[in-house]
């Protein structure tokens, strides 16, 4: 039930232009200090998880592991996605609230 709410919020953020997806765009958003939250799929490779864990720790960006690649992709109307970054504080707060209440 909560997973549907997270997916809905990610879809809304995508439509509003407040979300970037894919490894390269997510990395760019973090390094340019535009990302307010990074979500990495639980079935992403260990290398991807480690890279985003280190990067988000260094740049002080909240990081969550949620869903599968298919879940992230379908939530934003795309194919498989291993990572997404929210660039809006309002969407960040709503998504974090839903993920933490799961």
C-alpha cells in the first residue's frame, strides 16, 4: 500500500520536472548540489550502491534504498532505473515520510 504512495509521489515529481533519473543524471544532480534526496533500487549492483552511498555521504544528501529497478522505472513512466534524485524539498519530505512509515 505504501509502495503505491511512494510510486505516485515519484510520478508526480517526474511530471513536475522535479526528478532526474538514471545513474549519470543522478550523479550530476548530487554533485551540483541540486539533489535533495537520492533513491537507489534495492536490486542495483553493489558498485552502484557503494558509489551513491559514498557520494551522498560526502555531499550530505539523504539516501534511501527502495523498491526494485522495475518499481522505480514504472513509477516515473520509464524503463528500468537503478537511481533517481528528487530536486524539490516538498517532494523529498513527502517521499521520506512514506518510505519511513513502511
